[in-house]
C-alpha cells in the first residue's frame, strides 16, 4: 500500500510502499477513502510533540470502509463505513478511565501519533474506539468531523451553558463548532487572523453575529472564549473580552507560551482551562448532533501524495475550513 510516513529526520513526509496491515483481536482493517489534515499533524512534523512513534503514518480523521474483522469484533461488519478519531485506545483500568475521564488516561494511544494513522491506503484500528458516521455526509465532508468536529464539540461543552461565545482562530474546528453553537441557539462572535477576510466571510455565512480580527474587541462581553489558534498571547486578550464568571477554553494540543498578565484580567471568577483529547461519549454525543443537522463542512481536497503541500498550506494560513486528503 502507499503511505506518507514521518520518520523524524525532517519536517516533511515521504511517500513509501508498505505491506498491508493485518487486524489483530478487536481490530478492524479499513480501506481508507479520506483523511483530514489536522493542526496536530503539523505539530507532529514540526517536532512540537514529544515521543511520537517513529516512523509513523500520521492522520487521525480517517473515513473508510471495513475490509476485514479481527477476532472478537462486534458492532461492525465488512463493508460498513467507519470513522477513526484521535484517541485510539485507553487502558480501561486507571483512575481516569474508571471515572469517565478516559481522555486523561496516561496509557492512551493516539492515532497518527503513537499508532499508525490514515495517510495511507489501508489502516487498522481498535473497533471499540471507532464510530459509525451519519450517512448524509460524503467521505470528504465526514473526515473533519473526526477531530475538528469532535474537539470543537468538547471545547464548546467545557463552556457550559454560556450564551455568548467568542471563537478565536476560525479554521477547521471553529467553522464546525460555530454551527453547533448556533444549532444550540447561542450567539457566536468570530475572531480571525487579522486581515483574513475569507475566514470572516465564512464565519458570517455560518451564522456568526460579528466577525473581526483577533486584535479587535467583540462588540459585546463574552460568556466564553474558545481558542483554536495555538497562540498563547491570545489568552490574556480573551480574558479581557470575557465577562465576570466567564471561561477561556484552550482547544489545542499545543500552544505557544502564555505571556504574563495582570491578575485583574483573571479576577472576577474568570477561568482558563484546556481541552485534552476526547472521550468516546463525546464522540457519540457529537455524532448525534451531526446526524440531527447537516453541518456545512468547508474543505480543500488534496491527493494523498500532496500531504506535504496540504500541511504547508495549513501552516501558512492559506486554507479556509479544513484540508482533506483523498486516498481513493
């Protein structure tokens, strides 16, 4: 099979022919149709994440069909369409797993990071961590649901019942979560990279009440700010935009350092929290929402062998919405 592989020797991937993987007990073999390109993949090849599997096939927004079942698999049949997310396994017995917080498991495995992922024609995955996908999304549209959608949903969930939501960084995750927030009758304010008029127009088309640069102040106080841009300097800025009792939720796996700021920015029972991975319950809840409403997924499609170009476009801000690799 063809695959794009990261071996740690450079900040790029190389094309390689590899043997087809074989599903072990509890695993499914998947013919990959599409795989989303996530900022986490960029953090991986930019050496910003520690201790990846090397070599590793990146990609954790995988859509494909089941080609073969390993021993003991239930809930899937050959030919089913399946989605594979970031969390690929957890231990099931630590204090986090036993308290509905498997996203914090210290022994978790992550697709495309410590487990080979979907920048390939075939992959294997633990069936217990895979999802059936709503039928009304194409393979291209469904891929970003598996991380941009899921992490966006968990980030929004951590804002509680906040009604006025500011979203900093309007890329793959933000353009999906903005629609979920509107579906829940919340008001959305989009704060994009300064000068990114395409992202502002997308935010307004998707129902944002206001869209401006991240260097601007929203017209109303926010109850919550969701940060998808990996820029630590946005944290004190967002705290100043959030009303007393509000929360700033950092939705990325990596962020540049947060600069010091006056305690007054935090005072008034404001909070700063981070999102770490997701649980399978998050995935099921989000897929129900995705089934109930047709989320408009903005994508740019690349062939598998153009994965490096997709990552470069993401790094340089040349994308609006989500990048997706088309494998077949």
